[in-house]
C-alpha cells in the first residue's frame, strides 16, 4: 500500500507525492501530477569530497578528454551557434574540463563555481583551471550564459536553486542545463526501481520534461531548445573508429527518439 511521503518539490499545490518503493533504505516518492521522482533524504556534502567521485575517476588530460570532450564540444557548439556570447558561468563545474574547453577552444570568458574542495584541487592541479569555491546563491556577477550540468538532481530545493541560477543571467542571457531523463532508454528497459539514476543519497530529485518546463516557465524563461543527450556510450568504445563514428551514430539515434540519458534545455531570460 502506498504511503504519503512529501509535497512535490516542483509545485506544492500538486497532490501529495506517494511512496512507490524503497531503495538503499530510502523512500522514493512519485508525484502523480508532474512525474517528479523524489528521494526522502537530506543533502550529503561529504560524498563530493571523495577522490573516487566519478568526475575525478580519470587522472590524465587525454583520459578526461576521451570521457568528457565529446559531450562538452557538442554543448559548446550549440551555445555559440545559438547566440553571440562572451561570458559564461558554469555552476557545479566538477573537474573543470568544461570551463577549460570553453576558454581554450571557444574563446569564452568562462568561470566555474564548485562547492567541493576536492574538485577545486583537481581542477587546478590536473586541468589547470581555478574554480571558485562559492555557492551560486553567494555569487554576485552576471553572465551571457549560465550552464548547469547534472546538478539539479543533487539539490534538495530545486526551486530555490533555479532561482539563484537564473539571477546570474544578464537580460537576454542563456540558461543551459542537463539533468537525468526518466524516459530514457535505460529507465524504460530496466524499470524505475532498477534505473541507476534513482540513486540516494547521490540523487535527490529527478524530473520529467513537463516538470522542468513548469519550473522554467515559473521564472519566465523561454525554452529555445529541448533534446536528450547520451554522450557516455561506453559499450561502443572498443569497436569505435578514431572519428567516433559509432558513438556519434548512437548519440544521434537516441537524441532523435528523445531516449537519451539526460534532458538538455537551452532557455533565454527575457530582456524586459
């Protein structure tokens, strides 16, 4: 029998979210109105200070580029084609490689915010990028573009976090974000309970496209683009060509079917 757990983090006027199962000792609730998936657990900072955290798993620039370069170049090409931009803020900058590519290859004035001291150390020592150890709510500069990649699912209060991120945009600026897609091929094949993105305490909230669109509309952000991304297609790597033909093929097939692992939104803040 389902048990009421908590109010929906997307909209508290939605029906009370119901527990659908437990995972790792944590109640997992589902909002029947917007489809938001919520773990009844508090934010745990210590996990992000581990040297084994997934963004720190590859220790050389070559290995980091093999893992992350395809994704970040695709995103940066989308950003620079969509608008004339010069300044960029990456919120939750992780290992710093996106900030590095944005600066070195795309000529942007890129700044990264990161709350993990271990990530900041790694970015400086391995990538050669100095990230700022600030929460976005404390940052006071505005930018042409604010990016936020796979961070929203980690925060306990996504509404407050999105407001702080939006406040860092100049009028007419772009917000670019990614977060796991509960309608991806993995979730459909394995089922919600076995989907690896339902991962407390690592992931707290997971969002459908409709839920994300509601939160973006609440901030009067105009959605310019939505697609889904699958850039870490590991099983094809042993067979792939130097030009990543297989990786690109699977990436575009999943993207065209909206079955990619992550939502990818590009939004514009109104000028007025």
